[in-house]
């Protein structure tokens, strides 16, 4: 009986260990379009001036995807439908936030013509953008629940495109830690 209990314990431990998921590896040969590479490092303090889509979302215990974007930017507009899909797919585990440094009336006018399924905020002082040293948009950072940047860069990059699979891996790795 003791041998059977030990075997069950060993199998349970092995299965639990086998289910441990690692965060995505850092792709070093991509261009970041930012002065500061924070991948694998603590994320800067998240600050915005104003929420355009209601109150600030609850971030504790969630993966956070922050998209720095602008209404005039074609690749930024190209990313919106994908962000909408991801926001629906990962609604329990990830908070998606679009941050623009444009005037409120410009962004609100764009919101009247464009559907957003995620949170939008304004940061005309570019606090986080400056902390990252962003030089090109869209620029996305993905922060795991422990506050570490797990993905950063141009989300449409052929060498390291942000995908639902990468987001899923970050969610699972965050839960297995």
C-alpha cells in the first residue's frame, strides 16, 4: 500500500513539473524601435492621465498588454482588430490597454468610427513612453503578473510577431510560477 501511495505521489509530482510553462525566450535579433529594452526586467510604473473607456481596469494578478499607438498611424490601426480579438479571447487573464499621446478630441473622434474591445487611455506627457524610450509605434509591452516585461516591440515584426500563442504562453507561464 505504501509503494502504491509513493507511486501516485511521484506521478503527481512529475505531471505538475511537466506542466510548468516557461515564458517566451527573448528574440535578440529584432529591432525594438525603443532606446530601452526592458524584456526580462521590471516594467515602469503604469501611469496615464485619463481613461477614455470608463474607470481604470483592475490589473492585479493579470497579464497586461499595453499598446502605444496613434490615430494617424497605419500599422497602429492595422493592429486594432487583432487587439479586439485577443481582448475577447483572453478576457479572464489579460488586460489590454491602448495608450495614445494625442488630444482627447482626436482619439474620441476616432473611437466613434472604430470599434475598441479594450481599454483606452491618454498620456500626453508620455510618461511610460519616455521610460521605454519609444522611437516608433505601434509599440507593445506585455507584462506578466509579477511585473516583468515578457515581450516588447513592434507587434507586427516578422522576426518576433506578437501572436495569440505568445500571449497564451505568457498567461500559462505566469500561472505556473
